[in-house]
C-alpha cells in the first residue's frame, strides 16, 4: 500500500468481509490457479508495492508483471521485451543492486534478489539494449 487511499480501501474491505465468506470451492480454485502459475516457473508477486521504493528506482512489481506475462504466454518473444521496455522505462531489473531492502518488506516472502536475476536474464536478452535504445528514441518523439 502506497497511499492513504489504499489503506482506507483495505480497512473498508476488511470491515465489510464476513466470517467464512470464502467457500472450500473458492480455495480449491485458488489452489489450482496457484499450481498453474508456479508450474510456469514464474513468481507469485501480487504487485502490492510493499517492496518499493527501490533505492535504485527499479520498478520491481512491473518487472515481475512483465516476467509473469512472458512466462505465462500472455506475451512472447520480442513483443514481451518491447512491453518490458515500455512498461519499465528506466526502471528495469538491470539497475538492481541486490541490497535486499525490498525483501524485508515483501508480504509474499519472495526472494526478490534471485527472482530479478531471472527477470533480467529472461527479458534483457542480447537484443534488449539496442531495442531499448530505439524504443527510447521513438518515445521521445511523441
């Protein structure tokens, strides 16, 4: 949660929730979805933002979002890299210095330092730097 509005929304939702509102069927569906996600070799980031801000400005949750999209097949190949460039701008995983500050705040207990290495390897392939340079030139023209 990054803003007072988010905190207020979480308090409101918690206040309105009823005991035993989720059914066993709900939990079974959530379990199946989680198994599929983990089977793709991806990360379980919920983009809550608790890991932020990164001292080096890495947009950790957006890096993970792009990684999840690629690993799950939502985006593939050069398209995935282009979306990664567009979404992370100058906040990509290669800026990460592995200080560990983010991991102390992660509510999902994600090994962020290790996972961002995977993001960098997967999304910052050899074509990444020239593609990023071109994309930045194009975005400056708009």
